[in-house]
């Protein structure tokens, strides 16, 4: 009863209550594999991924053919950035339950992140053989086709996802990316805006819309969309870099400087952000600071052309290079 109440709490979004109830259930019955897996789900929902891993592994130790637990373990490992372990977990889920579509899709997502695009396509197609109506898989397949440059197939996959689920914001976003790659900017904008109308907090769609405006030199529109994206996803390095570049082109140097600094707070070894920060400092006449940043970039990536070029210019202006 406690486990069931915990699952109900989890399904209702009350993860703290779910954990409290399910922990009581596993205290009473430590060998209850399903309860350990449910506990992992609630932990995962709260971002407590290491604890989720422990719960899923406990469930599997009690029930070695527990495909759902292997699948969820894979999700936890992916969120922890342990992609090889995620792949292994999904493969075990598939081995134990070959007609279970979810791990095929999750494996496809992870293989895409690993750059193994053709393998990702294979896994997505395997998921669709099991269930052709999985709109998420069609959209994910479209995303991989974009990276493979197979744009007609990308359009078809995204449109299939939308036909199955007309409210699927991510599919519209992916379709927008496809049309952007095809240089069909009006169609791209229409799809990005449709994605945002369906999901007003969709940071990625705002960022993509900003990128499109940036390509056409519509810098104010780009800035507006990047700023909206940052408000929704303040941890995104890429959006801060995009905003910084747009502000730099508009001559808003102090604001550009702040954006690149925000990016570096999140990832100090990002060579693009640090090089661009150095470029802004050079424009502000703060040449010694610029040289220091270019030097840090070259310590990370000695052959980084932009930093080599910019440090040479800055040193020449300082009179330290003939």
C-alpha cells in the first residue's frame, strides 16, 4: 500500500512525498525490486541522480531481468554525463525485453550525443517498428537526419511527428532547424514561432530564432530572442555566447563583455567565449587583459587560429611585437 501511495504521489508530481512513502515501503520489504525502481524514479525527478542510480542498481540486483530498471538506469547515467554506461544499460534493457520501445529511443538519443549518427538512426527505426506512432521518436529521427544532411528525410520525420502529435513543440523546432538548413527562412521562422506558441518557455526555440535573425543581420531581433532564451535557461553557455556576439556587432561592448563572462563562469575552458572576451577587451583598449585571455586560450588549444591572430594584433599595439 505504501508503495502504491508513493507511486500515486510521484505521478502527481509530489516527489518528496513519494520518496518518503516508498522509503517506508522498502524498509518494510527490502527485497521489493519494483519499490526500489520507483524510488529511483522519484530521486531522478528531483535531480538526485547518484541516489537514483543506487536505487535502480538495487532493483536490478533483486530482479536481474528488470528491463524497465535498466532503461531508467540508462537515463540516470546519461544525465550524469556517463554516456558509455548509459549505452550499456539501454542495451541490457533491450536484451531482456526486445519488444520494449523506450530503450531503443533512449539509446538512439545517447548514440547521437556520442556522434554515432547512423547507429542512432538504426535504433530509432527499431523503436518505430515496435510502435510507429511514437511521435518523439519521429522527431528525434528528424534531428539526426538534419545532422546527416538528409534534409528531405528530416522534413518527413518531423512532419510525421507533428501529424501524430500536433502540439509537439520540439517537432516544430526540429522542423524549423531543417528549413533553416535548407535556407527556407520564412518556413523556419513559422515553425520556431509555432514551437514557442505551444511552449512559451522553450528556450531552445528562442535561441534558434535568434540565430536565424542573426544570419540575416537583424541584430535587434536576435538580441531580443537571445535575452528571452537566457531568462528561461540561464545556465546555457551557448546562448550567452550568441548574445555576446550579437551585442559585440552592435557595439554594445560592456554588455557583450558581461555575456562572455557569464559563459565563462559556467565553462572556464570554453575557447570561443574566452577568445571573444579578449576581442571585446581589445576594442575597449584593455590590451593587457586581452592578451592574458588569449594566452589562456592558447594554453588550452595552442593551434586555435582566432586566438593566435588576436594576440598578435594586441601585442603589436602594445609595442611588444614587431
